[in-house]
C-alpha cells in the first residue's frame, strides 16, 4: 500500500518506462511551457479586465444617469446594499468601493485622459517585454465613455492607490505604466508612492541627448533619479567615501531596488590596468535593458567640476576595456551629497561621454555604541582596585 501511495504522488517519474531525451524534446517542452504561461497570463488579464470593465460601467452609470439627482443622495449606499444582498459571497460592493467606481470613471473619462491612455496603450504595445502576450487592441482610439483596455493590465486596488495619492493625471499614468512594465506588487507600489518616485525619476542632470540616440537617451534618462534615498545604510558620523561604498555593497539588494529595475551589480572598486597603472572604479553595474555598463562614482561632499573629468575618464576606460561589440555606450552616474545645476552644466562642456549627476540623502549615522573603556580608563580602574586592596590588607 505504501508503495502505491508513493507511485500516485510521483506518477511523472515512476510511470515513465521508455523515454529518450534529446535537444528537440527539450525545445518542444520549453515551447509548451511558454504557451501555458502565456495562457495563464492571458486568462488572468481577461478576468481582471472583465472585473474592471464592470466597475467602469457602474461608475459610468452613476455619472451618466445622474443617479444622485434622480434617486437621492443615498443612492450609492442603497445600491451597495442591494448588490451585497444579491451577491453575498462577492467582495467589492461596499458603499466606499462603489463611490470609488464613480471617482475612477470621472478621473479617466475626460478627453485629456482618453488621449493619454490611448498613447500609453500604444507605448505598452511597443515594449519588447510585453511581446510575450500580444494585446494589439491597446493602442486603438477610444470612444467617449469606453473602457480603456490598458487599465485592465493592473489590479483595481493598485489603481485606487494611484489616483488617490497622485497629484496629477501625468503622475497617475507614470505609476500605471511602471506597474504594467515592472510587475509591481501593491506593496512595491506603496513604497514607490511614499518615496515620490515620480518626482525623482528621470530628473538627474545629464548630457544624454548629446551623446546617445533618442531611444537610448530617453531610457537612460528614465533610469536616473534626481535624488537617491540612502536611508537603508548606516555609516559613522564622519564617514568617508569608502565607508559609504561598503555600506551600499552590504545592502546591495536594497541599493539595486533604489537604482531601479534592470540594474545588475558587477562589483565594487573594479580594478582596471591602464598603461601599467592600477585604477579603481567605485561601483560598476550593467543595465540589462539599456545594454550598457553604468559607472557609479560616489562623493560624500557637494559636486565639484573636477568630478566630471574623472567620471569621463572611467567611462572611456570601460568603453575601451570592457564594452563588447553588442553593448551600447557606457554611461556614467555621479552621486554626491549635493549639486548645483549651473556647476554641473558648465562642467559637462568639453566632456565626450554620456553621464548624469544626482544627489543622495537620508543616510543613517551610527550612534556611539562601544562600551569598552579607553586605555586611560582601564589604568584608572586598576589603580582604584589596587588602592582598595591595599586598604583591605592594612585592615
């Protein structure tokens, strides 16, 4: 009986008697897995879209029917009660959620919103990471009051968080796009909203348009921030650059999240031999989507013009020594404690490499936690003990 139980638990292993694996089978299996994953994604998107279309229709009805004027100010509460009574096992019919349906519809049904959602749908459609599941209808022109299918790509709660915490339509669309392309969980979205990612993302001072093709320049600008939050690291009070580097490397997973999606860590104090001399780069990354190395130099003081020259040198060195034939030009990113835009712009003149300058803040300063006495304190304690022992011996 025990053997039969094990057989039933592992039928795909125990019951295969005649099988020969080869490369064709492996390829075929991989294709089947991809098709199944695609079917799962499409099914999940279909369910989500249908639910959101329903929410959209309820919000639209409340607006178009002028429900409050026609049936009174309590119509939403009554509708909520009736829907919960009709569908007691379904969630989402609280009066608060029904109000949200109306607010959501009003937020995205304006002509401006429709135009921008149509544009967003076209952008999503053209992103390579979305080619796994084809959704050609996303970029089609919307008719007044029609549900924008691009909104069906992220969950309802995500969207409510976005419109309630964003200060503008453009900000909301920014977070919607990030949720779609990055696959953010609700917790990740909340963290990015709290960190005001929209205000920081793509705001670093750069010269990317001068040295990169338009598409690469736009992406490079998007992956850089004006200010980086280093609140996840702890450094001594009078910390030096090496200590900040070490703290960031110790928390490299969190640092990669702060940098953004697509960064892969290559190493710290990357050694380069140039004309027999050893040079070290603070931190080196590779951006997968941009297909380029990213040199990160850290400064624990405000920007100085000479920093640009040093960063330009390191970017050129990586281009010469590490960049492969399929890699795009290396990018330099200088992160310092503060910066002045005029200083940065002037320092960029004459620089021949794509680079950006950002700042950081919110580092944690370690408290003095050492409980060990100093040498002088130890000597004083020894003398005190000796004096006490001498008194005891005399007594």
